[in-house]
């Protein structure tokens, strides 16, 4: 396990005990079995490490559900995680700009949507048409996710994702067919 992974494990252990704002570099370094210098070699501060951990874990989770059949349960799991760990997630997201947050979710969810469009036969489209379809559906999901986060996660993840899925079901393949017919 490299130093970043050790820091990641130690930080998550600390976050199970105290909120992000109370986690110290010394506590994380001690728990990880590294020096403070090693910590600072990899991260500027605890917040920086938390952002890195969040981005890598969320990215890995999204990628592990990048298929037509798995994206709905994957998004529900992700949103439930963000609800269950709201204080830590909010602290991390508040340390990012709105643009960074939107771009992060867009990049990660776009990878998932790209896999889904490929699975539905979208590889046979013109590159520009394929990109447009992927971006359209990615933005729809990102928009709902950001709106949900900005409204204090009021709606249960299952209900929101069920509605997103209901609207999108069949429309991806329909979009691919319509773009193919248009030529």
C-alpha cells in the first residue's frame, strides 16, 4: 500500500470518529504510520486529502456501475452514501468551487454514460452525434444530482433515481436511432 492509500484509510478511520473540520494532519499521519512530512508531500492539508479520497472513491464507484443495468442501483448507492455521510461530503464539496464540483461529477458520470451509449449501439454514430447524446444524458443526471445536493438531499435517493430512470428509460436508444436516421 502506498502512502496515499495509507492516508486514505487513516483519514476514513478518523472521519468515522470526528467531523472533517476536527481531523488533524498529526492524527492522520499517526494512524497511517507515516510522518507529517510524508503527508505534506502528497497533500496540502486534511481538506485536500479528503477531496482526493472522495474523488477517487466516487469515481471508482461510478465506474463499477457503468452499464445500462447497473447505473440505477449504483446511483442510488452513491446518493445514499452522500446522505449517510452528509457532514463530511458537504465539507469536501464546500472546499471545491461550484465549477469544480460540477466538472468532477460531469467527468465521472460522462464515463458511465459513454459506456451505456456504447452498450446501446451508439458506437455506430458520427462522433459529434455520439458526443452530444452522451453529454445530454450526463448533464441530465448531473443536474438532478447537484440540485438534490443543493436542496439538502430532501428527496429520498430511491425516489429521485426512480424518476430519472423512468424518464430516461428507452430514450437513450431512441436518441441513437433518431440520430442514425438523420444521418
